[in-house]
């Protein structure tokens, strides 16, 4: 009996190691695919291949862990039926291959690993758009499965016939090594010289899983740090012990510092503001001392006539942070301010204040789709008069061929190139502003975004090569391999040059202030430091300047709104608050390098708030650096400083979440002194649910009605609850409907909830305008703010009445299944913008 058991176990071990060998070979081929695919899409220094070679050890570790946790199930299946165990292992292999291959493909396009937070906060429509961009079709999954199954049988046959019988001990040693490395010697970011080095070497499934735990840790810190304690600590460390309202930690009645005032002339005439957020404009290739050499000759010349900050920092690694930081300097919430979407709290933005109190017209121009990252929704809440996106410009007929992971080619571009956007702007500028109001016009350029699609590419590539030969001494191989990137930079710079030249011929040029800033920097396959990806230039150029000046002091995007607020208030007599609209107001104007005023967070591309810059220390995801002149980082080892910086970030993260989700950035009474919304309808906690049932929904009704005053509502067994039985809409302004409530379900088995808005477009009947599921929110947030079990739900929807002849809105909850839950704190707001 024991002999049979021993033989059975030996057979299981032999068969298991054979399959493990197949898994290792499989992981090796995916690593090889990553190496080739990345080198095809990007240019590398020689060290890249060494990074990939060391990455094989990371793959062995993840595969070993993957298999280790599957071993008990595999053994049980093998005892019951060996073929069942083989099928289980095959499923594991295919699952690993598809997941790792997809994550590698994502990384090859963005040079940023896909994280759990990014994945869960990308809407279905946005996922579809991204997949279309890279030529993915659903039918290709069939090919993927066939390919993986075929490769499995090939590898398995080889393991049996040729190789495995000779070296079972080596496979076992690799398995033990992988387990040991994962548990006792895991790779940490601080062991690598750059984020890129770390991301390339690490197994992408491992990074995705690690990002999940990082997010949970970050949320745990924000959830478990008591808000009152966080506010007290923040007030004491920021010298705000006597701030007016304790529950609004970022609201201050500090004196409004006019740091730009001495550089501008004074006038009672309102200046125009033209704000250009330039895609991926980084200091790595812009400015006389750029590390890769400067490929922005026009901007370099413009710095001699501007206020120029060479050590300026973007507060987010991706574009999603640029608009809210540069317009309003708001906190990030937990996943980026734009991602709050339906839960955007009251706050002041500079364009909204200029529009509402100073008769400014506000417009936004971007050649790409403006719904991306919820930009359009946010700009609508800021009451922008005009939003120009991809469909509003002449079609860009310059396409680039892009390939998906299967080699399928597709012609694609992001939209109108920069020059076309600028030209179209001049064509419509006077027609959209017939009253010649002062204006705040915001641009987000896109031509320096891969795949590059702009006119005269061959000409700009020729210019790039000539500039490389002029700037770079010694080995030029790497720079020449990056020619297409440098050509795109030169094009973006040229487009800005033509834009400024055209403006100089306009009569309103003399009263216009131009702000030019990068949204973030770009990752090149070189020795990028952890701060360099945030390092961008800032220029403020205007005929209204009395003198030009270059500053080496460090500042961030969040410092810009208050600086412009003070300038417009005190130099141009605009009606703006006499207190800072944001807690960030330290746009330093010291000529020499200085970090004394530095105190701000930086959000990573994965939308984790895990970086903080304070004085001359930079905390980056658990690592600590000293920031020296020219933004050079020096790693330092100090447990006390590391803990202090970690605590500073934790306090900020806690307050960022609290102020955004609890609407505590600014008091409503203060907000309403400057901003007025056309309130069409508001319903709050003291409410009654009345059944106003659309005729086509009567079949779903189980009971008659429900009512509540100050107590909670128990839905009982109803499938249908009406919030707004019938409400007419009129006028031509866009209308936003916001719905807030708390929901409690004792067994945590939450019902499926839909909001539907019925619009009577004609006498023929009704149609569904909106249908959204809370478990997959895109215009909604669903979160727990405390530990009582109540979940908070917030949603918003936009309606454009001018598109319809008759308007009637009905809002209701619909539950396809009977469950017991409670709803409380209902609030419905309908506003015209």
C-alpha cells in the first residue's frame, strides 16, 4: 500500500515538474516577445537587454508562486483523474499567457504598467476606444486561444521527448529559487535606478497584483487616519492653527500674494488669457540645459521675453491631472480629481470666476476626443462657453500605421494636428465672441503624442537629424534612433511659433497673457530619474510684461491659479476673491535654485498618490531622495526622515479624500458669493416617494408607495421607486442632474440599480436617455466613507434640451430582483449651465 502511494506521489511529482518546465519555457517566450516588441516600438541603450535578461528571474519567481498556490488543486485533480489535472494546468497556462501577454502589450505602448487602479477606473467606452486605437477586434481572441493551446502541446511534447528527462533537478531548483525569491527576496523599486528599469524587469502580472495591494494600503492609510487628527496635524504643520473653518482644512483666508505683480504693468482693462497645456513638454528636451539637448528652439528664444521657470513640476504623471491642477489647484481625491466625476465638490476655478464675475468668455480647444478622462464633463461644470474637440476640426488625413499584438495593422491618428487647431481657432475666434468680451481660452495640444500624425514629417525629421548633429558630440546613435520623437517635438515647437506669430498681428495681442506649460514629461529609454517624468517648463509671455525674468526656484502646477488670481485682481482690477482660491499658492520667484516653499503631492500614472515633494526632499513610493541643484536626485538613508515624509503624505492623502468625497474644499456659503448656478429643482432629505409610473413600467410594480421624513426608507420588496415622477425641462443651456443617496444592505448583496431619464421627444412616446449600473460606474461613484455599512452613491447626467422639441424627465430606481435594503439622505439637484 505504502509502496503504491510512494509510486503515485513520484509519478505526480514527475508529471508536475514536466508541466512546470513547460510553464517556465512559456514564460521565457513571453519575455522574449516583450524584448522584441519593445525594441521594435522604442529605441534603447545597450543596458536595456541586460534589464530584460534579469527579468527572466522575475518571471521564474511569479510562475513559481502561480504554480505553488495551484499545486494542492492540481494534486487533488491528479489523484481523482490525471487528465483532469492536465486540463487544469492547461487552463492555468493559457490564463497566464493571455494575461501576461496583454499586460506586456499595454506596457509596450505606454511604458507604464497597467495597474489595478487604472484598470478598474477605466470606463467601458474608454476601454473600447483604446482597443480600437490599437487595432483590436473581439474575434482575435479566438486566434489567441488557438495559438496558446497549440504552443502548449508543442512545449509539452518537447518536454517529454527531448529535454525534461535529463534535468528534473534543475527544474525543481528553479521552482525552489522562485518561491524563495518571492517570499524572502522580493524586488523593490528602491533597488533600481529608475522606474523604467524596475517596470521592464518586473513580471507584469506581478506588478498588477502588487498595485492591487498598494492601492488597498493607500486606501487603508486614508481610511484609518482619523480625519480630525489629520486636520489638526495639517493645520499645525502649515501654520493654520487659526484658519476660519476647522472642517475645511484647505480653505484659508490668508493674504493673497501677488508674486507676479511687479513684473506686469497695471491697467483697468481686462487682459485676455490664452492658456496652452502642451502634451508631454518636458524639460528633458527643452531649455538650454536640457539633458538630451533642447529640441524647442522657439520656446528657448521665447524664454528671453517671458517669465520662465526652469524647475517647474507637474503634479501628475499623466494629462488627467493637468487641467484641474492648472485651473483650480484642487486636491486629488483618491483617484484623481477628474475621476470623481459625479462627486466633484464645490471649488473655485480661475476660468469659472472670470466668467461669472468678470464677463469673460471661456473656450476649450483640443484636436483629440475631449470626453477622454472626463475632461468634457469637468469643463461643462466650469461653464465653458465653447468646447472644441476632434469632430469640430477639419479631418486629419495624415494617418500612422499601428499594429496590435497579433500583427494586425490599422490606420490611426488622435485627431487634428496642432497647426490645424491653431488655424481653426483664429477662424472662429471673432465669430464665437461677437461682443468682444475678454476671454480665457484653454488649449490642450496633442501632436506630440504617439502615433505622431502631422504635416511635413520628413522635413521635421531632417531638421531633427541636423539638430542632433549640432547638439550631440560623440556617439549619436541613440539620438538618431529617436529621430521621429525629436521631429515631433520640433513640429510642436514650430506650431507654437506660428501661433504666436499670428497672434502678434492681431489687435488684441497687446492685451493678452500667454501661459505655456507641459502637462507632464515623457519617458525615454534612458536614465530617467523618478522626478524627471514630472519636470516641465513654465512660461508666462505677454506684451503686458514690464521685464522678462528666469527663475530657478522650484514650483508646481498647483501654484499657478492663485498667482494668476492675484495678478488679475491687483494689477487689472478684476472682481476676484481677496483670499487664495486654493491652499497652494507658492509660485516662487527667486532667481536662484530654491526649494524652501516646496510642499506638494505628485500623483503617479496609476493614479496612486504616492509621491511628495517637501523642501529639498522627494518621497517616491517608499524611497527618499535629496533634491539638489538642477533637480538631480541623491538617494538618502534616513529612517526618521522617511517616516516623516510618509506621514506627511498620509495626512495629505487623508484630507484629499475627505475634502473631495465630503464636499469640504470650500463652504457653500462662500462659493455662492461668487458663483451662481441656475437651480431648477432640488429635493433633499425631507421627502416622499410617490409612484409616478411610466405606462410601460407598471408591470414591474409590486407595492404602492413609500414615504420617509427624517428616517430611513425601507424599500421592502418593491422593484420600482420613483424619485422625480415628472419634471419639464426648458431653455437652451446644458442641464446637469445630480443624484445623491446612501444605501444600506444588511447582507451586502446590493441590488442592481438603474437610473433612467425619459425624454418625450415627440408625441410618439418615450425613449431611454440613460441607463447605468452602479457596479460599473462611469458617471457615478459608489463608496463607503465610514465603517457603518452605509454606501454612498453619487451620479450625474447631462441633458441638452435644445436638441429636443418637448422635454420631460423622470428619474427612478429599478430593482430587477427583490432584496431588502434601506435608502437615506436623498438629494436631487437639477441645474442649468
